[in-house]
């Protein structure tokens, strides 16, 4: 990432209600193991097939915070993009996500408050069967306009 010039995301003046971003993401073993290692989370529901088979889930599930991480990545990298910051989330997870699942996400701007430098965004994620696995709203601060494009702290952005 360092050494490669990147653009900041969309500034608030360029964002309009109704803008959307859609993508899909899958959960692989390495992603799950990295999450569990970083957080020191050893919940058997996430990794032990024998335990999970005895629960109503019947098989290991993906931690909900990993699903939110996929949403956070959409905000950070796509809409509004680099320089954005999530300030509030109100999300529900009506159906569990299982290992190797592919989730299709749709994020939409539903309100732009230029005075407060804030966006409201609607999030919905669907599994392969078309069932909702995550839904809710986010408050996001899009990137701020830099004061100087020559600042050395922004050498990787333009």
C-alpha cells in the first residue's frame, strides 16, 4: 500500500442521496483464523464442528463482527471511500453466516447532512439463498477536504 498513490474517497459535496455500491464477499478459512488469532476469540461456535453440530446452528458460524468488517471495508474503500469514518451503527443479523458463504452487500446513501459532515447509509447483505444476513444503518463521515495537497503526511494520497 505504501508508495502507491491513492485517491481519497468522495467528498461530502460530491455525494448524493440514492448513490449505491454493491459487491460480494466470501468467508474463507484463512480470514476466520486470522480474525480468531487477532482477537484471541476461541468461541467453539466459530470453529468446532462437533460443538456447533449440537446447537440449533448445526455447523460453525462466522462471527458477526467479521460480517460487519466487510461492511466497514466497503465504506473505507468504496462508498464514500478512503478517508471515511463510521461514527454510528445500528445493525441486526437475522440469519447466521456459515463458513465459505458468499454474501452480497448493498450500501445506499439515504441522507446527506452537509452541515454536520455526515451521511446516513442503509446496509443490506444477502446470502446465497437470498436471505438477509445483515441489515441496518450507518452514520459515516466522508473524507475531509485536505488543506494542502503538498502535505507530507498525504504523500500516499492525492
